[in-house]
C-alpha cells in the first residue's frame, strides 16, 4: 500500500511493535498533595487517604479519630471538614463546591453532619480541661507519627539521575488521532491534482465532535416533488416541571420551636448557661435533620447551612457563660447585726443584692472576712463607718463604684479588677479591719460607707 493510500484511508489506531511492552499506568497523584482514597474507603476515604499519604495502616487513623470523636469531638470535626474540602485522587472538585452549587448528595450531607455534630460535642466539652488536654495530646502524637512515617519512606534525591533526565531528548509521540466522524478537509490531494473523496482542501476548521453534514445527509440536486399544502401545527413547548419546594422556612420555624422548648424545660432546674445550651443544641439538631430531609427532597438552601453555623456560634457563647448565673432575677438583702452572723460567702445567681454591714461592730484588733459572688446583676455592700476595708473586686464585664466616685461616673469594661484599702474618714475613731472580696460575672459592684 502506497503512502497516498495510507493517507486516504486515514490514520487508525497505532499498535505497539512486537516485543514492546505497554507503558505502566501512572499513579493517581504524584504531586504529594493529600487526596481521599476512593478504592479503600469505608465512609469518605479520609483515613485511607491519610494512610496512603503517610505510608501507614489506615486502621491507625480510624481508631485514633474514633477516640478523638468520643473525647471532645475533634475527630468528627477533622473528618467532616477533610471530607468537605479534600477531593478524591481522581477528581479536582471537592464536596464543598458541590454544596455551594446546589448539587447536594448523601456524601456531602454526611460530611456536613459530621462537622456540625463534632462542633456541638466540642462546645459541650469546653469546660472539661482533662478531656480536651488528652484529645490535644493524642492529636499531636498522631500528627507526629504521620510526619515521621512519611519522612522515613521518602527517598533521597538523586541529582545525577535528575540531570540525566533533564538532558535526555523528548520521547517521540504518536500523532493525534483524528475525529471518528468523516470530515471534508481530512482527505488529501494526490500528486496528479485529483483527490479521493471530500473537496480536496488541505486545511479546515478545528476538530468537532459533531458528524459531518455532507457525510450524514444525502443531499440531492434533482427537482423537488410534493406539495406545500401540508399544514404544520404550531410547536408548543412542554410545560416546565415544577421544582421541589424550599424547606428553609419550615426548618427555621421548627428550630425556633425546639430552641424555646428545650430552654423552657431546663429553665427552672438549671442555670442560665445550661438552659441556653440545651435550647441551642435542640435547634442545631433540628437544623441537621432538616438539611438531611431537604437533601433527599431535592433542594437544600444555603440559608439553613448559615443558620446552623450561627446557632453553633451561639452555642459556643452560651458555653462560655459563668455557671453561677441563675435564671430568676431576684432582689435580696442581707442585714447581719453582729460579727457572728456574718456568713463566709453570699451567693446570688441573677438579680440585685444588698449586703448591709453597718450594724456590726468590729473590735479594734480584730479582722472579719466575707465574700459575695454574683453571676449577673448588682451587689451593693454597705460597710461600717469606722472600719478599715481591705477590698478586692473582680468584675467580668461591668462597673465598679467605690466611696468618693460620682454616681453618674459609670465605666463599663471587660475584665475589671481592683485591690484597694479604704481608710475611715478623718475624725472617726478607728475600729477593726474588714476583708471584703466581691466577685461579679456581669454587672456592677458598689461599696459605700454607712452615714453613721
């Protein structure tokens, strides 16, 4: 067969010569980036990808992440966000991009639920320092083991081989295979000026996936037959199918109802922080179930995800509230008449309290100590006119009023602390010493002297 015949028939699939071996398949990703493993996955392929990345058994990561999930929720947080942001080894699109474009499936939904549940468990464990310390130490140990295993298996660079590869000429490449469909410009012209098929052009448009019209349709140049009396019905577009209805409004209403119900049930028996945590946790659970149901119904709005994130932030804020803040706003007054009636500690959850110590008489060489703790509100301590007061005041957020300060001079600031000694007024016979310790979570602490 001549060269022209070869050109006329068109290039076909190139077969390897006898005795030649086929090239080995390239690995999925040689860039060293962390990718999830699709073939050996159990849920999202995160642990399998970590095992391949660090050259370790994936079971080590699975067991460790399970322990971290139960002790602080860090394992669920890491697994959920890695599932969302890390793509598979044969893909470039991650789950979070699918979520933002509205293509929500079961895998994306499960990753979101893992992250939300992990955040909820982590927020409930903020007050448990022992559990969080153990989780952090275990996480650091796992990260160190993975880094050591990866560095141990990394080969040392061979500079001579790298230079030889750089100096080698490029390998010959087979010509690109043409489109499977016939094209008017691919048939060449032979030496005598004739051509085999097509129109004989040496160049043409870019490759197209569409079939050539001249090869697919037989166009005749003969006279047309038939009449034009045929009546054509107007083309009517089929009605658009109605899309799934949004469920964001119902999810929001149910979350509000669950938050109010959970807070109301815990309001009487628990402090303010615990009550708010109960209600917000119920609302977060409703958001999670709502996102799952809406994903199966075919529509998951971004509003539900944003509200769930806001609810998780509010849950974190409620977990940071002091535990001594009560849910009942009360007005309390304590009026001891002697040193023996003074309590070591006066507690007030939420409200206004007045500690009147003006009736007590402290001996000149004696010292009396007491303490007042207020979660949220105001505490006013009236001290005797003739005692020396050694005062220590701590206010988380609020104001401190001492004798000599103007009533209108209110300076609300976080983390206020004062340690002062208040001497009796001039001309008053000095008595003993009163050690007073005031602790206020949020509110105002005021100290004043009795008029007489």
